[in-house]
C-alpha cells in the first residue's frame, strides 16, 4: 500500500512532470492535461467541502512541510478551474507550449498554496513568476514583450527583498518555517511581507497589474488575474493568522488597497485596465480575513477569469450591435455573444456582492470576521466596487440593440436548439450556475437583512455611477441625462452616507 505522504507528493509534482514531458510529445498533451486538471479540481473541491485537513513533511521529520487545509484547497480548486476554462474558451491560437506552461504553472502555484516553508515557497513563487513571464510574452508584440520583462524584473526584485527577509529571520530563529516567524525580528517580517504583497499585486505593490493585464492576450490575462496574483494569498493569510501585528497591518493595507484600487478603476477608460485595478481592490479585500481570505480569492479568481474571457467583442461579426433594422438574422455567433454578455453580467454582479451569488457569501464571511472599527471603511469599499462593476456592465451592453433580441433568441433556440450547445456556451453556463449554487451552501447568510443590504449597495452603486458620469462632459447627452448631471453631486454624497448608515444600522 502506498504511503499517504508519497501519494500526496506525487499529486503535487505530477502536473509539472507531465508539463515537461508534453514539450517532447505535444500532440496528445491537451487531452492528458485537461484530464489531470479536471481530476485535481474535483478532488480539491471534495476535500474542501468535507473539511479535509492534513499536514505532513515531504521527506522526514526535518523535511519540507505541506498542508492540505482551508487555505490551500479552495485556491487549488480555483486554479485548476481557471486553467480549464481558459483551455475551453480558446479565442485564438496559442503558442506551441502554452498548455505545457499552464500545467507547470499549476504545480508551482499548488506548492505555493501548500508550503509552510519559506525556502520552498520562494522556489515556487520564482517558478510561478517565470511561467507568468512566458504567458505575457506569448502575444509576441513589443508592448507585451516589454511588460513581460517588466514583470520578470519587478518580480525578481520583490523575491530578492523576500529572500533577504528570510535570511534575516533564519539568523534569529534558526528555522525556515512559517510557524517560527513569531520569533523573527520586525525588519524580517516587513521584508517578507513586502515581497509577498508585490507578488500578489496589493495596494502600492500592485501598480504593475493594469499594465500587464492590458497588454497580455485575453487568455493570459485571465490566468494572471485568476491564478497568479493569488500565489501569495495563502502564505500571507497563514502569516496574519500566526502573527497579530502582521494581521493588523494587513487589515490596514487591505482596506487601502480595496479603496484606492476601486478609485483608480473608476478613472480608467480601458476596460482591461479597469479589471486590472479591480483585481488590486479585490485582493485587498481578501487580505482582510486570514480565515476566509483564500475562499474570497477563489471566487474572485473564477469570476475575474470569466470577465476577462468575455470582455472583448467583435461587433462587425454579430447582428446584436447592428444599427441596421433590416438586419434581423440571428446566428450561432450572435447567440454565443449573448451567452458571453450574460456571463459577464453575472460574474460582475458576483464580485459586487449581489444576493444569491458566490460573492455575496464570501463578502458576508469576511465582514463577519472584521473588527467593528473597520466596517465603516469596508462598506465604503463595497460601494465603490459596486460602482466599478456597474460601469463595466454598462460599457459591455451599451451598444446592444435589444428591440428584437429576445424574440430572436426564442426563435433561434426553437430551430437551432442542439447547435446552441457548444463547448463555450456549456462552460460559461455551468460556471455561472455554480456561482449561484455556491451561495446556497451557506444559506444562513441569506437573511432578509443581508439581502436588503446587498441590494441597497448595488442600487446606490448605480446612482453613484450616474453621478460619476455627470462629471464627464458629453455634448450628445439627452435632456434626461443632463437633468441627472445637475443633481449628480448631491447623490454622490447621499449615496455614501446612506450606505454607511444602513450598514451600521443592520449590523
């Protein structure tokens, strides 16, 4: 019988081995890689739902410690799922080794989630950074190449700072274990935290995120946002749970990141950069709770992947954006575009904390884990997040011609029902259904007060967005929008005050 330690070790390293072998035999690799990721996603989900918690050391009693727990399992699940979604929703031809790189990346990220050893964590993060560099450079244009090298050099400097902190901690403690950092000097803790925060792209350390996301191809941006930025979330959550000063500092940094990331997202004109700044904001929220931060990062990663993969549209090839009323035909591409838009809206609402979606539950869990002193600012950050995604959803649907669309969808499905079940449509609908299903696993949060609170946030976010748009000059604005512009400024103030007062009253 195979020892549990050996079996779990094989599970960690099988993807990276298969990834390197796939470089030699690339033809059958896609199916093998897809199957491996699917199995890992199922196993990690089952383990998390059943409360699986198992720690062991890789070699012997003095070896590298790994821990399968509520920190690592949700992130392993989301990483496997994100890469699977990216494989299925392939909108362009990848480079020869794209799939192999993704599988190596999966192993590196898994080690970073599982490891409780500072040296193995360093190696995993460096391998993650190199894989991310290759993904960004995959587009092979000057801007993406420049940003890939920028990411590689910046990540290397961040890891150098981290390594100096690790050496400093080892000098005082004689150990490379995360649990022994409690005896490390403050300077070592600061250096280690700074390196990890840069890797996660949180607050001022995350200024690289929008540039990289906006110049990478669609699939690479989805993987970077959904997986790579989560690499440092698990170790930071473990540190904040062990060390109270680190935990308190991360609450402050997380709040600042959530607020300022959302503000910068609102000021961006490019939707890709808006999503990049939104990642900075959302990972700041994940830092607020060591207990539920990884769970929040999981749902954020899945939703952000859907958002990136359904962001762009080709209006020339679809009739739903057509200005010609005589152009009433409806084809497969039109229906797929509708599915993408619907998925974009659901994923955006989920991150905003809309009721009966995964984001609603994860935000409720984090809010319950926060001290009351932080709730006021957290609620303002939640409101700004809602504004950001009202903006993105409005941008995504603003040119749709909806006069005939529902009738055409019905007629299309009646005559082309089987043709509508493409891999893209099935994948998107399945993930969106899962976002709904997840909320019912924690049905205790689906109370009238909390649902009401969430609806108020979304509504005020809409009002806030209208007010924000009123600050922009538009010569072609209608009489109605001009009226809204006049009363916009008071609405901004009223929305913020009302949201906070409502939250405080309910809590």
